């Protein structure tokens, strides 16, 4: 089996860590935020490989011979494109509160914006492709996130402790109205219908949240997470959208799955992220970027939902797979000590996060380095002492 060392791109988003990716790779920091390292064939930042004739973007390699690179099964199901994107994500500040559309919503939205002649690179463009974007994050250290709406009555009790009179009408709504109606009403009011109130509350929140975060109470970690997000985006009423969501702290090795319609935000930490190969994001706040509240309300699932923690189950010697319903991707972690043989009839990417792994007939991987394995050339042996993440396209369930 061929294995190609990937040359990858780091995205310097302002919320990124200045140290985490450098420390993982054992190199000096660049001095700039380093938010995401992309591994795959997304046209926004495709990885490159070199098979002896110079560096070439992976999406171009796949376009030239998709059946060889992806295999018949994957090409028949997803067309001539790598269906997943693998990332290392390093956050020192909160990402925007966001939600992703279903596959049907993505097709309809993309078609409508094309018909309206909205340029693909326009700041107010929402749908940049026809795909949905389920995703999974696996923590490499302690990782804070927000995920899914908390029961609105529990949020009303939490918000009552803020003792902010301007919140009174929204607390009443959360406490008395049906759950989905209450969440829709408060979210759209804070972001649009009564935005002035939302901005006034947002201006008052940092000091109030700081006091609660430093107090002796069972929600101190949640108050601290909200405080930090409020300080990251002063005066942004999107903090109220964030405070409608469950706070989650993942420990190393724990994973979280985000399906269509579920609002979420990553706050702090380093993790391995995998997603369908899409860039469709609707933002709810905590961002200087475009927020279309009407489009958002059409996509958000306003039902209260518990965070979807993902079990890791044995998938082979030294390998644990994180099980999700996604058709585009599967992620597993390999603790390499004894030699391990892997095989698949589709494309794979291997990412090293600890130690050194040697790929039979291919490159050695050290932390932060990755390799692309095209479809179906046969099994390959991995040796060394390392922790690897393996991305592939799962077999039909």
C-alpha cells in the first residue's frame, strides 16, 4: 500500500492557540495564533503530497483518478471527492456559537444562494457547498465546549442567579412556555428582535459571571466558561445564545459528536476533529462574522438535548473506534506498541500525536505529522511506539 506524507496547512484564526500545535510538534511557536491544522482535500486548504514528481494538492490527485484514490465503494457513494476532513484544533478563545444544516437544508440553501447570484466568497454567504457537516471532536487534553440546549427551566434557574433585572422577561419565558417555543423566542430576541436588550445584558455579564465563577458553588466551572466567552467577545449578545447551552468538559480521550441542527461552540483546548468535507456554518453569535437570524432559526433544532458523548469500542489490536451515525467518516485511536496491521478498501489518513510510528513502505510519523493512504492496495504494517488517529470512510451499516 502506498502511504504519502502530507504537507498540511495551519489556519491562523484569531481564536487559535499560539503554543499548543507547536508544543505538540516539538517546534518553536510562530508567534501567531495557530487554530486548525487541516488534513485532507478540502479546496479551501488542501494538503499536498509528493510522489516523486513534485508537490501536488491532494484534491487534484484525487480528481485525476478517483477510483484508484478513493476506491469503488467510496466513489459510488460520495462521488470523486474525499468525504471527510481531519483537523487538529487548538483553541485559546471561544469559537462562534454555530449550527450546521441537514443534507436537505444544505442543498436547498446552496441552490437558493446560487440562484440569487451570491458569490461563494461573499461574507454574507451561508451555504458554500451542498453538503451537511456532522462532526466529532476527541480531546487530547482537558477541553471545554458548549453543546445542545439545556432544559429551559434549568436555564431559568441558572439565569435567576445572575440577578440582572433586564433578564426578567426572558427568564419568565424560559420558565413558563413550552421548551422549543421558549428557546426559539429567547434566542431570536437576544440576537435580533430585542437586540438592544441583549447588548445591554452582555455588557453587564462579565463582572457578574466572574463573581459566580470565583464563588463556592457547583456550577463554578460553567460560570467560568461563560465568563471567559463573554470576555472574548465584549458586548456580543451571542453570549446569551451560549448561556442557553450545556457546558461540557471533555477529559483526554473523550469524544463528542455534533449532528445537524445542534448548536455548539468549542471554548478552550486541543483536540482531533473530523467532519464531513463541508464548510456550511450558520453562526449564532460570539463572532464578528455575519449572523442571519432568520436562516439560523430555520436550521436550529430547538429541542433540549444532552451532549452526545461518543463511546470508544475495540476495533482491532490496540485500536479503539468512536462510533457515530455519520456515513462520511470514522475516527479511531491506535496505541501502537506491538506491530499493527491495518487495511481498508477506502482512503485513510493517519495522524501521529505522540511518539514515532513507522509505516511499512512509507514515511515515519512524529507528533503533528500525517500520511494519506489511498484505497485498497492491501494491508500495511505500523510499528513503533506512538499514539495515532486513523480517519477513514466506514462500511455501510
